[in-house]
C-alpha cells in the first residue's frame, strides 16, 4: 500500500510540472523575423523581459536592413544585456542596437576622451568610432549605440547608424 501511495504521489507531481520556458535570447522566430519588418517591441512583448530589448522602441528589421548588404535572418535580445538586440545575417554579420535610459551623458563624456569623430545632427551629442563602426549617441540622457560587425555591413556608416539613433530618439 505504501509503495502504491508513493507511486501515485510521484505521478501526480510529475504530471503537474511544466517545462521551462526558453530564454529570452531565443526569440528569433517571435521577434520581428517576418518579411514585413515587424518591430522588436510590437512583435513579442511577452518574450522581452527586463530591458524590453532596444529600449522597447520601434526598431525593426525594416529600420536596420539598410545597414546590411545581406538579408536579416535572426533578431534576438543580446544574451547578457536586456537593453540590446542583435540583427544578424546568415553570413555572420550583425547590427547591435542598445537603448539605455539614464546613461547617455556620462557615457558620451567617456567617449569624447578617446579618438572619435563628433557626429552632428544625432541626438544632443554623438560620436562615431570608425574602427568599431559604432555610433554612440545621447538625447535627454538616454544612450543609443549602434554597432556594425562583419563583412555585410558596408552600408553601415556614421550617417546611417546615426539616423537609426535619431529614429529611436524620436520615439522617446
């Protein structure tokens, strides 16, 4: 009788268990991965916890695609940064976008100490770091960074990356 009771309890507990949800970084199919360029924020609000990826702003494939020569095949939240998302191609190129409230001014002060080019017309303050192919911008103390990596990023320039930050800032 005791064995039967233990067996029934074990079956009941096992039947009530649920499988763990996939991590937020594995939201590629649910996050703006359609041909229509749906935005990260609107396509999967439940899949983007904490920082809501790219600051929860309307940044989708259609906004990022002009920075790449290859098609975007994956959109994911950065695994170690809930304020960032990564738009990738099958050719291992990517555009990373970060939107972080409250850290823009301080971050730009640090960047101005290094060898960067001041970028006019982007937010309140912005710089271009050519070696990293990165724009770092601030508006009302919100930080926006856009970084291009890989062989398919030739269209990514200070102007195209800066325009993406301006689009984000316009939504603030």
